[in-house]
C-alpha cells in the first residue's frame, strides 16, 4: 500500500521528502500530488506528458496474457535472483505489477513500489500485492525516489537510466534487467512482420549501465509457448509492435498461422550491482 512506501519518495519538483495527507502527497514546500481513488499517486511534474505509456487496450492485453501464466518462467527467474534478506524492491516500468508481485511473494519481509508512466497500468499495479504501492513517473526523468532507498530494482522490458538507477540503489544493491534476445517471439516476428530485436541490444545495455553499475552475470531463460490465435494477438498487443502494426493486416496474418502455434520466448535476466 502507498502509506508503506511514502518514506521512499521525494518531491519531483524540489526533491524534498513527501508525506501522505488524505488524498494527496505533499512536501514541506507545499507541492501537492493527487492520489487516485484506485490507490496510485501521480508524481509527474506539471506539463509532463504520458504519450509513451501503455494504453488501456495494451494493459488489458498484458493482464490477459500474463494472467494465463505464459511468462511465468520469467517471473520465477526474477524471484530466484532476489536475495532473501531484501526489504525494498522498486519495479521500474512495472506495468501491471505482476513481476513485482511474484518477487514479493518470494520475499515475505519485502515491500515494493511499482513505477510506470501509464495510469492504466498502475490502476492494476496498485492492487497487485498488499505490500506494494504504485506511482506514476517517467523513467527517462529523475525518479521521485530518495537516494539509496532500494535494495533491488527490477526492470522488465522497460526503459532505464543507469545514473538514476544507481542513485536510488543502496551500495551493494542489485539491478535485475530482463531484455529479449533476437530469438524472442521469433516465429511471430517472421510470420507477422513484427518489430525484431536489435542484435546489438546487449551491447547497448552494457554501454548504458556499466558506467554506473558493475555487471554480475546473466541467465538466459528460454521456453516454448503454445498460443491460440487470440493469445498471439494479445502478445503482439502488449509489445512495441502494437504501435507500428496495421490492425487489419495483423488479423489477416494471424489467421494464416497454425492454431495453436508454438512460439519461442527467450530473454536474458542480467544482474548489475551498485558500488560503494
């Protein structure tokens, strides 16, 4: 819940601490930020836009697909990688909060915070787990978190700024990043003309993070899913191709696939550690 993590937060305007006052978060300088009736707080500064956030349709697709357990091996890999003595988990680009909820189930003493730019996603994330709060923010901007507040930061298929992640991690804290490999959803990429994964994605990840955090290794998680035509449409709808694919053309291509169709999931779970 939000009241459990308010001490982690800072004002996005003046960087002072925040307190929860009825239906708003407030700082000593009297900057105020609303708490929605669904339980999440909006810490986007005035004038910020949410044009890159998941739409309501994309969030609904994500809920259906993840709720069916198709990406459960990824959630399990994250849960295994989080130390048992973790107390504070931040999920940056949390979406609906499903991965954060699985981690909190595995670490009973921990509390969690879901950060995302999509209010539609955070309506779900605010209710994803009884030990989690949810806050709207922009991952490309300074995060509304105090320095050194997090033991673990999760980042699953989401944007990231290495210097900000390092700032909010305590010394020795861990960043766990999930990124797709070129094989991820490869059958659908070929047959449906979707956006593929850049072969140099790992190189770009290292370039962005290693000036700030030390790499500690990576685990490949690879498995096969059997997806119905409806589930294929769902997994496309929850990813970046949803922004770049003509809906009618996509429906026609999906109709030409076997039903069900075997689809490869292949991701890397990379670990980085904050220095002293």
